[in-house]
């Protein structure tokens, strides 16, 4: 009989501790094969899925690594010794954003053919269901000739909105198709949401580090960014946010609670609830970017902040760009009480989104292959991210800190003090390697010795070689 | 031998005058068939194409009307007696735009199924090459599987930009593919262009009346609109603009020189040159919306302001939304010297546009059917617009003034003083007829007794009936 008196979490924590004990006392050595799921399940009298959870957790923490068709093996010590970056402490004043043209310059290069694509948070097309999508596109383009060329005005194609609403039920958000407004990807969703809740001159609180597009959008809209301390594992620090709200007239908060870009942080669901409660007290809208939410490595999808929102103050932005077809530009907003403002801004920005790609995605979702695809995709991203993390741990100097994301596909890496990541970026470019310098993720001049690396593309020798070269370049800069 | 000593323009003016003379002295009566092109050509010793130009000009002016396969006939007097609206005289102060939710409410209704679609400036899908486009889409979706789903970052798909550059040579603008940035329709092109040249708080000069989306975008971006007097036939009044620039710190001018929305005005090419010269003197950027430029009824396409710009101060915005596929959302900017600012803003607004629709339009353009399609489309729009104008002239009360556009498909109608077009809009909606009230086209409270009607959809009995009902409603409101 299996042990059922403990919660699943306690159970797999226990399995994990046993295994860590065996690794640390030398029972299991580097390179050893770890007992199979079945064997461990029998030995400890727990279910196979509990052992699987434990192994995945240990893999995330760098103790073991899976090899396809072969099982799990004990990793090199350097793969698990690496610390994560500490909580950020940005200076606490609202600021004008002035990232100048750095972002454009960097992304101009980052997409050049032949470059090792560690810089840009894009999925590799090899991971995407290209053929099935194309079939869906061809089917609807034949079946709905005129719909496919006519305006598809906000809120967007009804069939697609129904599918999104249907899927949202999985994350405990009870919405219907009318609660959704389709946008040109999450990028436009973010712009529309910001315009809907704040105006030029307003203060907007953001995580520090923040996704640079958020900062630049705040700049373009003439708003001010107030950076809030953020933990690289659990996200936005609520105490700091509370203080910031007390001291500043904050008009909106923008956050990426699920697998933050660049830190990969996952805000625990109970903290999400506290965040929403805090913002309810002050009647401050929250714009949450949930674009990585489906890319969890754990046992279940993390919830959105909107799931805890009874007052319509949360605007959830998301898209299919990381999971299905970046080039289709299909995103959406669940705008809560701001539907009318969101509809108006969306209309003004682009008079609706392309109808044909909305119809094609709706057709693909209806056909039912999306969940199966996501299961595979999560496994791929996870494996790619682990490989990247291992390589960085192996090739970068001591003192490097690396985040340990539980989802998504970006790493946030703190280099030894004194390493200038803009210099590293430039040197890497000479070797045709793309990286994103940390200073882009703040308005405060911080994160000069951080970089973001992305694992959206399949792991390859060229990537391993790229990280090795990067490591050498970091060594050189660290020793200057 | 044909008479060749006169310029073509003088020649066809002479032909037109002869015919007007015959109509006015009663030689030709209402309903009479006008001499055929061949007969008139022989009689006056001019080319058939000169006679054709003259007849088209007379048709535009409401003297004669063509009937398919039958020739030209003399029209009712009411079709030619109607005056055009006078030059606008907005009050000359920069203003915050506050159109509230009127636009959204009105367009929410305007697109309802079953409504007589006179309110919205959309093309009827019956006029569009739906099948050929779909073929292009299917072809490229099979041939470029991965390109079709991957990000297509700014400046956008190279094949499409080449085609647009190639076509621009026809309007004397020598540009290449690198001078073009693809956007989500001209709507996004406008937002991007405004963001590229002005910031919150800046004064932007616009035509009065102005396209309401321009006004709302200025509002959303926190800028101020300064309305400039505008002639309903020749567009923006340069003297007034000069004065306005002298008195205000104008940071940009937005204009629709070719077939303005709502007036249909066409700025003569020499005035375009003067406009550009004026703005050169003051180093003020001009954003020109050329979305109706291909829809000319005359003998040749009007030029863009950009054709006269040697300093890169003109940003030309356009799209395929009025000519090919509104739902594909394929527009572009030719940004002059502002390319880098435009690229950055476009990236931030939507990270590139959908790749698949860009590829499909490029394929369609390459295949060569576009010019043939445009010839037909211009004829259809022209006929629809003439029909609409005739009906308004017939059914609306004396004192109604109607513009006489030389291209595009919108009419700007001045109703007798005292008729409130918002009231008319509401009454019309009861009869399921869409109209656009004039007050949306200004920030000044003007144009309360104006409406815009659109002829983008094929003429039908329902439309004729709709205009007749509208006329009755206007009569009622005029007699209160």
C-alpha cells in the first residue's frame, strides 16, 4: 500500500531529500545513474508520479540530469553549486526612462543570420507545430474566403475568444468570450493596457529588473517608471511595493508573476492573492503579463493574479507567441473593468488585428492538439534551459550567480563584479554570439554586470561552443 | 489630323465647356444621350481619350451619368446644382481632444449585421480580389512554412517592401525597400509616425475637419490638436497654416492630401510642393496619410507630398486596407529621416506585424494582378460615389451642400443649419442606417450639422432606400 498520509508536496520533498543525502554522502557519484522511477517508487512506497516530481525538482536544482531514453544521472558539482542572484535593491524614485537606442541596436544584431541565438527570447520554429497550423490556415482560408480579408474589429474573432475563454477555466479564471480583447501579440496588449489605465506623467510601478519593452513603452507614453525590489525566485517584494505606494502616487503596477523576464521568478499563488488584496485596498490596477504562464516545469500551471481579483482591477495580457506562432501576432487582454478603455485604445492603435491568423489559431485550438503540443514544448524548453544553465555553470568564472527558473526559457546571470555586460555584448558579437546586457532591464543604471541568456532554440554544439566562448570572454573581463 | 497645339488639360476642358453649353442652352435635355466618344472625337478633332477625360470630368461634376453598355446621359438638374461646403474656419487654438466614447459607440453600431452601411469607410468585400489573395496565401503558406509562423520583425518582410518600393516609382518617389517600415495598417502607421516626431504636450496641426482617428490618437498620446482651415476641394489652406505656425510651436502636421477623409479634397500637386517648402523652412515634419491615393478618378495618380521632399521631413503612411484586404492589416510608413525612431516605436507597439499576410500580399503583387484590379476598383468606387451623391442630391432638402470628390469613396455633407447630426444619427439607427455625425471630425464643437456618408459598398436598392429615408429624417429635423 502506498504512503498516502502526507501531502504530495511533502512526499516528493522527502524523496528528493533522500536522494540529495545519497549524493552528498557519496553513495551516488557524479555520472552515476539514479534508480529508475519504478525502482524508487517500489523502494520508498510512493507513486511513480511522486518520484517523477522529485526527480524533476532535483533536475531543476542541478543535482541530476535526464538523458533521453536512458534515465537520470548525477551531475557535476558545479551545476548545483551556483547561487541565484540576490534580491534587487533599485533606488526608489520614479524616473523617466531613457534607454536611448541601445535596445534597437542590440536587437538589430541579435537576429542576424548565423548568430548563436542566446540573446532573444524567441522560440525556435523547430519547436512549433508549423504543419498543423498551416493546415488550419489553409482550411479556414478556403472555408471563410471573405471573413479572411474583411476587417476583424475589436474585440476580435469570436471563435478565437471562445477558445481562449474555454482554456482560461483551467487556471480558475471564469471568463467568457466577451471578457477578451484580441491584440497584436502581448506587446500590443501591454501598450493598450497601459494606455487604458494611465496617462502621460503618471507613475507606474514595475519589477526591478523589468522587461525592457515595458520600460520603453512607459518612456514612449511619457509615463514614469518606479522600480520595485524583486526576488529572483519569488518575484515582486510586496513590502517594498507597499512602501512605494505609500510614498508615491502610483497609478498602475506592471508585473510578470509567472516566469518573469528576465529573472524567471515565479510569484507563489498566495503572494499573488496578497498582491491583489494590496492593490484592491488602494484601487490601483495591475497589468500582468502572463505570456510564459503555460511554460511551467512543475506539476500544475501557476494561477494568474486575475484568478484572485474580484474587482476587475487586473488586466491580464498574454499571447501565443512563445507557444505557437510568434509571427501570427495573436495576443489578448482580459481587461476586467477596463474593457471599454481597452477596446477604444486597441481600435486606435491598429483597427483590429489580422483576421486570418485569428481564424487559423482558433481552428488549431478547436482541433485539439494544443495541450499535447504544450506538454512536449514544456519538456523541450525545460531541457534546453537546463542545458544552458549547466553550460554557464561550467564555463563561467566562480562568483557567477544564475537563476533557477521553474518555467519559461530565460536565465538571468549575475557576473563577477566589475564585468561590464555591454562590453561583453560587444565582444560576444565579434564571435557571432547574441547576449542581452543587463542594463537594458532598468532605468537606474543597475545590472551592469548582469546578462540575460535565452534557451528558446534547440540545444546544439554551436550553442555549447557559444557559451564556452562567452565564459572565456567573461573570464577575460573579470581579470582586467 | 488631330488638334495637338493645346495641352491635354486645356483640350478636355474645351470639350467639357462645349457640352455644358449644349446642356445649358437646351440643345441637350435631361435624359438625352450624349454623343458617343467616337462621334465627339471626330466632330471636335480630338482624341477619344481626351473626350473620355472630358466626360469623366462632367460626370464628376454631376452634368452627365454613364450607364453600363449604353453611354452617357444628361442628369437631373438637382444632381449638379448642389454646392460644396465652404472653407472651414475652426477656432485657432491648440486643444486637448475629448471625443469621449462617441466614436466607439457609433462604430459599435455601424458594423452591426443588417445595417445599411453608409457610416463606415470600409470597402465591400465584393469589390476585393478575395480568391486571388487566398490563392497567394495558400501558395506561400505551403512554400514558406517556417517563415510564416516566425517573428517578422521591423522593418518587415523584404519581398513586400520591394514590391511597395517598386510601385512608389509610379508616383515619382524614388525609394528602395530599406526606406519602408511595414505596420498593422495605416492606423498603426499613423500612431508610430506621431510618436516618432512628437511627444506628449506637443502641438500637432491637423486639417479641419480631420479624420477622427487622428484626433483620438493625438488625445491618447497626450498631444494637442490645432485645427487649420481647409477647403473642401483643395484641402489644407497654406496661408492659414503659415499663420498658425507663426503663432504656435507646431511640432508636426498631419494631413490627408489625396482624397481627404471626410471631405474627399485633393490638394493640387503644386500646393503640395508649397506645403513641403513651407515646412522645410520651419523644419516641421509632415505626416501624410495616402491611404486613398490610388483611388483617383482622374487621368493620373496624384503625387504624394513626399515626392517634393528633399529633406526627409515627410512621413508617408499608407496601406492595402482600402484596395485589397482590410483584414490583412498590411500598411507601411516611408519615414524619411525618421526611420530609426519609427523602427523603435513600431517594435514597441507590436514587435512586428503578422508575417503570413505580408508574404501573401507580396505574392499577390508579384503575380501582377494588382494594377488591373485597381482600374476596376476605381471605376466601381467612382460609380458608387456618384450614385450616392445623386441620391443625396435628390432626397435631401434644399440648402444641403455635398462635396464633389475626385477620388476615394466618402462624401462630406453639410445639412441645413440647425439640423443636429447626432440626432440624425440616432434617428437613422432606428431605421438601421449607419451615418457618421460631423462633430466627430473636430475638437471644436463644429460640424454639428455635417455628416459623412461612405460609398465603399456596392450600390443597392437598400442603399437608395436608406438615403431616401435619411433625406426624410433630415427634412423632419430641418423643419423643427
